[in-house]
DNA sequence: ACCCAGGCGGGCG
DNA sequence: CGCCCGCATGGG
C-alpha cells in the first residue's frame, strides 16, 4: 500500500501537504522554490530542476509535472516517501494529546528522502543557526562550488569537489565557524568513509560512524540518519524539541538528552523520527518566526 | 544594543 | 562522566 498513484504526467497523493513539507526545514526544501499564488513549487533533484503545479480536491493532492521534465514521477514519489502510508505512521505515533494535535494541525507534512552527503553538509551547517540562514548557506555553497548541468541548474558539489576548496573560501560565504567542519567533512568523506556504504549498517552503528566526522555529534548524526538514510528510528533532539518535550511530557522539568531519547523510544517506537518532525515543526511554528 | 540560533569539541573539576 | 565555554554571523 502506498499514498500515491501515477497517471499520465500527474501524481495523485493522499496525505501530502506541500506547504507544511516545504516549510519543515529538510535538505530538499532548502533547495526548493515556491510560488504559492500560482500553486507551483520546484526543487533541484540530482542537478535537475523539477517543477510541479499543485491542485487539491477532497483530500487528495495532485501534482502535475511538465511533460519532458528531467525526472520520473516515481523518483518524485520516492523523495517524498509516498511509498509508505502516512495514516499507518499516524496510527503508531498518535499516542497522546499533544501529538494528536500536532498531527491534526500539520496533517500531510512528510519526511523527505535526501542524498546522505547533501544531508551531512546541510546539518553541519545547521548547528547554532536557523532555517533561514541554513538555506542561504546551502544555496551559496551550491552556487559557488556546484557544477552547472545541462538544464542550467546547479548540482550540489560532491565531497571530492568540496575538498578542493579552502576554509577561507567557505568562510567567505558566511558559514562562520562551520567552515572548518565542512572542509573536514569533505576530506573525511572522500578519503576515509564511503557514505553510500553506511546504508547497510544498523541504526546505532550508522550513527557511530557518522559521528566520526568532525562537527557531527548526536543531534546532527540523527538528522543525517533520518533524512539522509531514511531511518525512522532516528530522533534528533535540538533546542526546540528539547524545550517542547520538557514542557509537554516532563512537567516543565529539565531532562538530559539520553532520557529524552529513552522516552521517545518508549513512546513512539521505531517510527519516532516522524514524531520528532511533528514536534519540531509545531514548536517552531508557535515560537519566534524565522 | 542585545540576544539567540535544528550543536559541537575541548577543557576542567 | 557532567558541566561550561567559545565559536562567527546574521537577524529579530
């Protein structure tokens, strides 16, 4: 069972809210552009710009892609994880009032599938930053060090390509102290680690491997596991998620990261990554706007 | 002006 | 271990 069907140049999808998904701060969405008045959105996939026209009718979102677009509809469905039914996920994580409300408010927000290396760069950039700035940083890296493809879009630079830059060049893009981490990650992921091979590893071992990269700690490793490797067991705990969970589940008491991980495991099991995305989005939505 | 941001590494007790 | 600090910048 899946959440989509394909007919002609259209995808008909259940439980897909494009806007909430695009605004939820994932790697795909950092490289997305939206024209809400025209009901259009586009994103860059493997160096190719994909544009969709959106229409909605009785609970189904229909995406219409221009004919001859440089990617397949199957690929688009894969990137929005439409192969799994969100209602099944909801059933498993809908354990309490707060989650129920978050699901109902942001129904159709989907996790996305992203390239592990891109995801690594994006979330190293995320530390001690904010979504608006992360987006700028990611885009300037692509603009400055990516390669232009046939359709005029920019392809995200590989670790090997980024290894050819200097910390100074990266700093000039406004990455701040994160520049040295990006440089190191490019070096390490080219010479000492094959990100494509980590996909086989069990979740905890995958995380351990990712944390070998300088600048990747517990939280960033979980983000990479979740959005780069599609591991729904990953539960990234950032300041927003921590604060919100302390308030919603621990009576306002301060908790340690490990205790929150433990709670998430007990509460939401192997799908806790999806729960995290709803906590993150809802806490940011009512907090200080970006 | 002031404070904080999808954290992390290192140093100290 | 656990705690605390600096880190570069941009935006509210």
